[in-house]
C-alpha cells in the first residue's frame, strides 16, 4: 500500500548547551489516503516539529520521510519547495490571508504561482469555495469575513494544488466551540471526499468526533494511537 505519508523512526535533535534536546524521539507513523488523524500533546511535546518534518520544512536528524511512497528525506531545498507546492497543503493557526485580495483571488493566487491560471483552475477555485460554504462571499476581502469564514478560505486555498497530504495547525484556536466543531467537520469531510491524508494538530479535543484517531505526543515520543 502507498501511504500519503510515512515517518519511519524519525528523530529531531537540537543543540542545547553541551547537550541536545530531542524534539522528536524515534517517531513512526503512517497516514492513509482518506485518513483523518489528530495529533495532541502538551506544549513542547513535538507537535509543531512533527508538522515541520511532514511538510518538508525541517529535515530530521535521523529516520526516513516517505511521501506517497517516495523517500523525500534528503530532498534539496528547491525539491522540497516543489514537493510542498505540488503535493502538500498547509492550513495555519491563523489563515494569513492577503488583506487586499478577495476570497476568490486568494485561491487564484495559488494557481498563478503554479503558472496555471486557466479557466479550469478558476472553476476549481469556485468549486472549492462552494465546498467550504463560501460561494456567497467569494468577492469579499478578509476584513469583511467572520473568523470562521477566514479559516474556511484558508482551507480552500490549501486545497487548490489538490494535495495528497493536508497539514493543519490548531485550526480552531481562534474560534468558539460551535465554529470549531464546524471546521473540524469540514476538514473530516474534505479528507474523505478529496482522498487526502490529513494531520490536524490540536489542543481542542472537544471538537473531535468519537471515532477520530488521536495520536498523543509526550516529550517527543509518540504514545499508542487511541480514539477521542
């Protein structure tokens, strides 16, 4: 089976005076296509480092990173950039939308950066906005959107490159419980419909469903997978 992501005995060490700190310690995990996995743990447990390694923003000290069956551990900076643009979608804690661009233009910008602002890509952008419930605000700029709408626009933008892997960092931290549940439900549905492998880092376990797989990190080590 080809997984969306495989981490094989990944460790990440940072120098700390005369010693080292292990941000990740021998972590192994696989993410199937269509799988929705939440990663939780206390501050300093390694959650952000895990996302950085999975997103090819940080090279592990040891271990292997496999993306769609391809070993990408030692990829050059330019190759890593290409892989992120072509295969990985990021949803950040804050959407980081460009204030001067409408929701539609945020998505079109991704297509433009990829060199393909065709009519087909414009249709895809509108379809994605519809899929996250933003068709009515497609021509609004971020200042005229609610917090939940801005987060949804960020999710739609992350899907413009049709990623195999979707990495999501604390998507509900700035939302109330009801809006947080809506965003997690949306991400779960997108994961199934789009066939992405999705990792969501979150402290907010109350927004998860009873059957969502939850991986807990503590001191850089992965605990046994459990359910929320």
